[in-house]
C-alpha cells in the first residue's frame, strides 16, 4: 500500500484528528447560522435581519455550544498549569458572549442587527482560539482522551444529551480506555462533586496518576475494599476546603 494511503487511513482514525474535525464542524455550524441570520435581506423584502430567529439561535445554539465547550474542552485543561490561564481567558470570553446575548434578547430591531454582527465577530475570534491554541494544548495533556472529547461534541452536534454517570464501572470498559474515561469524568466535576469508581481490584495505579496530575485537588475514599469488588468515591476538592 502506498505511504500516502497509509497516512490517509491513519489520519482518518487518529483521535486527535477526529476531535479536531468534530470541533471544526461545530464551529462552522455556529458561524454559518449566524451569518445567515445577520445578513440583511434585499431592500424589496425589507432590510431588517430575522431578529427573532437570531435571538433564538443565540439563546439556544450558541449558548448550548458554550456550555458544551466548557464541560468537554475547558474542564479538561483547567487543572493543568500550562493551560489554566488559557481556560480562564476562554471562560472570560464566553461570559462576554453570554452578556452580549442577554443584551440582544432585550434589544429592538435596529440594535439587534448591530449586536448580531458584534456577537458573530466575538464568537469567530473565540472559536479561532479554541482551534489554534486550545486543541493543540489538549492533545498533549495527560489523562485527556481526544476520542471522548470528539464523541461528546458529536453528541452535541446531534442534539443529544451527554451522559454524566455517578457510577463508573470500569470492568465494562476495555483496558486502554479505563483511565481516560475516569479522568474525563473527573474533569467535568464541579468543586465538591464526586462519582463512584467500581473495579475488580484495588485501583492503586489510578490513584498514583491522580496524585501526579491533580495533586491536592481530588479526594479518594474507599467505600468497599474487596475481596471481589472495590468501590472508590473520587471527588473534586472544593476551593475553600
């Protein structure tokens, strides 16, 4: 098989490439939708944008994406020293977008047109930072599984809810995917929240990984210690704890 064909096949199944494709698809959908709703109609049909549709799109589609990105992309990078400041900046940007959307929802027709253009420009810059800075950073972080990020974003694109289990039984997960699945679930915890890990043996290697990646930021409490089943409550330590 030619090397070029091998390379194409490899990239088509590469988790980083799949995750990037899912993010880019979500970004393109948002920017295309906003462009359609903020472009003025021909004068004969009236020059106002479709304000009600624009407000609905921003309140639902844009805000749902921002929440999804925070849960699936930002949370995974928020605990690493090299990406923490980037995540804080992206969250400030998301808050600014949400404030603009609130202003849009209360605006009249003329102001809605102006705000729609502002939101589009702000979002475009925000999404470019996600693609060019955040995604490459995520690809190099320990405990981050790009395939899980892609699956969650694809669920967003399909309008589906992503499961947030309170119990993860890793005995049902292939060995190579167990630790990434646990770290992905931990990344979505709010301070003070926890989930329960179920395993057929004492997950000491996983705890050592947590100590290396999230020192002082997690709790680890044994609820059951064998002989055939181990249950551990893993939580994110509250900021004021």
